[in-house]
C-alpha cells in the first residue's frame, strides 16, 4: 500500500470514529460551557488554561455520551433513512468499539475535569453524561412524548460546568444560562421530529408529533421557541457591560432582530406545518444558541 493510500485510509477511519461522538452536539456543549465561563470572568492570560481544560474535558465527555447514544440506538438508527448510513447501523464500526469509545471518552472527560479544574465541575460534566445516556436515551425516549422536555436538562449541565470551572460555585447567571438551554432543547428537537415524523412513526418512538400529531406539535414547538425571546433579553440585561453604550445598543438590536426572525419562522410553521417549514425551524435553531450566546458574551466583554 502506498503511503498516500495509507494516510487516506487512516484519515477515513479517524473520521468514522469521530462521527460516532456526534461532534456537532459535543462542540455545542463545549461552546455553552465556554460562553458561560466567559460570563463569569474577564478575558486575561490567567483564564487561558482553565478555558482550554474545560473545552477538552467537555468535548471528551460530550463525545463519549454521543458514542454511547449511538451504541444504544444502533437498531433504531437502522430503521430511519436519516440515520441508517451511520457507522454502527451500516456495520463500519462494531458495537463493542463504539461502547469502548463512549465509556473511555466519558471517563477521561470527567477525570480531566476533576484533576485539573475542580470536583464540582467534574460532577456537573458527569451529570450531563448520565442525564443524556441513562435518563434521556435509555429511560425517557422510548417511553414518553415528553422525553426531550425532561431529557433536555442534559445540556444545561454544560452551562453549570462552565461557571463552576471559573468560580468553583454557581450563581444566578449560571442558572439563567442553564434554563435557557433547557428551554431551547425541546423546540429544537421537535422541529426535527415534525420534519421526520414518518420515520419516527416507523420505528415506534413516541416523539411528540407521533403521539399528538403535527399540527398540535407545531404549536408546542413555536411556543417553546418564542418563549426564548424574553429569557435571552433577560440574560443580556443581566450580564451586559454598561460602559460602552454604542456597543450595548448595537448588540441589543442584533439580538432582538435575530429573535424576531426566529419568531417569524416559527409562526410560519404553525400556519403551514409541513416538513419543509419544520426543517427550517430546526435548521435555524441549530445556530440559535451560537448566535445568542455570542452576542451576550460580546456585550459582556466590550
């Protein structure tokens, strides 16, 4: 085998292994923790180390939880067109290897946080893994239409871990961000579930639109997403630096306009609850947390 072929095969294998960690979800968790940590401290060289360690520990733990989710749901994934080509249902990666990666990454993330940050942060990270894998994936998802409402708390622990990594404690702001994540999660996943309701019906997972129908679910989804507006504005008011009025007004205007755009997309889905309109809500919700938290952190640091 030529060196170029060997390198290409190695890169392909690494990409396959990485894909089962659900890197997009892992990176979102890292970003939430990072943003919350920046709200707790001012940017300086002294926080560079803890920021890096939080990112590393958070990605390992969230990636491990993603791999464990893939392991548990391999059979379900094989029954959905959207997921049937993932490495486990298509047998490109063995279940045993996925389980090893999931456990190994999760343990490494928690241990890294415990040794290099603090025990409270490690506990929050471990709770996030436990909630996503045990509470949501194994217990709630196959049993109740409210699975993602309760299971959505898994992402909230990333915010609490970010604040505790900086301060060793919690605060009102930390719980505000955590609740924002909790409120965002159902609408995000319900948008996907509405768009793919036929596939969820096929594999008999009681997601909200499967049980209550698309029309009612679109109303619940829009209500959950629209409720984010006052909470994002409240977080902005709570954390923004009052010293730079021009920057403050600019970031506030951007935050309001972005939220109004999100509201319009949701109302269009309620008026016409098709897979296409639900997919638009889902796609915009993916970037929602990045945009909102970026604006909030920027207003805090200027």
